[in-house]
């Protein structure tokens, strides 16, 4: 079910020395995951979770592990600015923390924000559970989790963010991951641990961008925990270079009466995959996800959304839009599970997609499993083209065809941004969507 272990990419990842932490339990976790990756290898399209995403071209490449010169890479500081975002900022270049680009000298009361590399040098024990949790190797030869395993083995930096109970931070916290051009193809990895205490509230903006025209493979794993009554507004903007490959996993755990809202824009990258997993483990937990993926050229963007309702009266609402042009390919899988005992759950998912050229492709797969009583659930997916009647109407009003197509496509995508409370940021993201449209 997996690629042979003689592939250049596999060898390159296995040949790279593991980062030594000097912490026995962490070094054991890294070695365990390295061994699991060696046994399982890379996933291929015979695995259901990777059915529409082939790694054939990527697997034939070699990447140097890490960037010894990350601290000296030049970055245009203006690229870090986001309208409507002026809070604390943590910046990483090729997976390494950059204090000169960050803004963490003054933090609001109750907020702990530091790079993982520094947190491990202090008291690492509070991170033990989070960093060990993804190390499960129950199915060692299952390649589905290959990139999460190599991340657990290789990541030596990332974000540690904790917000104390009852604290509310109004200014958005900004996390920036920059892939910078280097002398060779790079592989780098980052690991985030984020926890909101009981009844805490936070707005978080996460960016993935590039400097120059870098060629790299990056993995990013985020563990996000919302304690009882916590509220998280999370905006994710991925706009990397079309020479970059980015594979991420975001895992959310929502306790009782907590509420997470995610707005996701996937615009850049050559090969991009995002596994977004959420567990609603507390009664009345709520999750709202909104997303747009817009591949063009020869881009491949794959979003895997998996939501599991495990407690009473939980609610999830997901609204995703895809737009593909040229010879690009988009993939969306939306899976919802209402587990036994999760009575009273309300789950809905919608994925609508537009094809702007005859060579573009979008594969969508909604899934729904219900094992509880008194449940409300709905899911649906569509793939089509722009409404010819709407185009005709706009043309009849003197609007050029290209402008009419852009208006309709923008309106189609903006539907997922309408409930983003930061109006300034919302308008900026809308402009990025317009800029991505084909001429």
C-alpha cells in the first residue's frame, strides 16, 4: 500500500540525522516516529485518503534537511504586514524562529507565546503529552500518516501558545511561516502546540508565504486544545510560491461549550495538502469551518476535513468553495462522524466548486456516518461552471466577459468570508481572491 523505501525522498528523509534534544522522552518519540516512517514509507493512491493525490513526482526528489543559514535569509518585512492585524507576532523562516522579525517583547496578560525551541530548553514536561500524542504507531505499516510521522521525528521548532483561563485577547496574534529561497531544495518541519484555557478567547491569524522563489518540502503539525467555554477565531492564509510543497495537519479538540471558527484560504503552492481534523469531545461544543481553495496553472491543492462529534448536543457547520482554472486540480474530502452517545448533534457540510477551464479538475467526496439518535445532519457537494444566464445578464448591462466572470467568481468565493468579524482583514482576503482569478 506504500511507495518502496528506495525512493530518493524517503532515503533523503531517513538519511538525515535526527535533531538531538537532550530530553530522553522526546528523543524516544522522535526515534519511534522515524522507525514508523521507515516501515510505512510514503502513501500512494491505493490508500483511500490519498486516492486523488499522487506523490510520484515529489518522491523522486531529494531535499536537504533544514537550513543552517535560516537566521541570515533576507526577508522583505513588508510582506509580514496584514491589514487589520497588529498584535503579537511570531515568525519562522525555513522552519527556524526569527526573533528579529517577530514582535513578542510585550504580551497581553495571560498569554504565553514562544518558539518551541525555547520552550524545550526550559521546562519541557508540560509539552510531553502534546508532543507524544501524535507518536501513536498502532498501524506501523499504514503510510497514511507518513508526513505527520516525519514531522514528529524531525521538527525542532514551531509555536507554543497558551492563553490562561478567562483571558480575552482582542488584538489578533499572528503566526508567520516563510519559505525563503536557498542554495538547494530544502525540507523543513514545524510543530505547533496551542491551548486556550477555560472561557478564554483568542483571535489567531496564521500565514504561509514565501520569499523569492524557493523550492522546498515543508510539513507543519498543529495541536489545538480548547478547554471548557473557550473561543477561538482562527484565520489561515496559505499563499506560497508555486515551487513549494506544503503538507499540514491541524488537530483540534473542543471541550464542553467551547467554540472554534476557522476561515481558510488555500491559494499558492505546487503541491498542498491540509488534513484538518476536529474532535468535539465536550457537550455543546461548536465548530464552524469556512474555506476556499483556488488552484491555477498546474497546482494541486488537497483539503481533507474530518469532524467527529463525540458528546451531547454538539454542532458543526462547514462551508467550502473550490475554484480551479487552467490545468489545476483541487481535492476536497469532508467526513463527518456522529459517534455513539453523541445524541442531539447537529452537523452540516456544503462543498460547491467551479471549473473555469475544460482542463481543470476538482474531486469532492462528502461522507457522513451516524451512530447516535435525534441527530440533525446534512451534507452535499456540487461541481459545475459559471451560470451562463448570469453571465448573459451582466454582459447585457455592458460588462465585459472577463469582468463578468470575475464578478461572479468573486461573489461565489466571498460567501465563506462574510462572517469573518475582522472587516479590514476580510476585505484584504477578498482582494487576494480577486488577484488569483485568471485574466
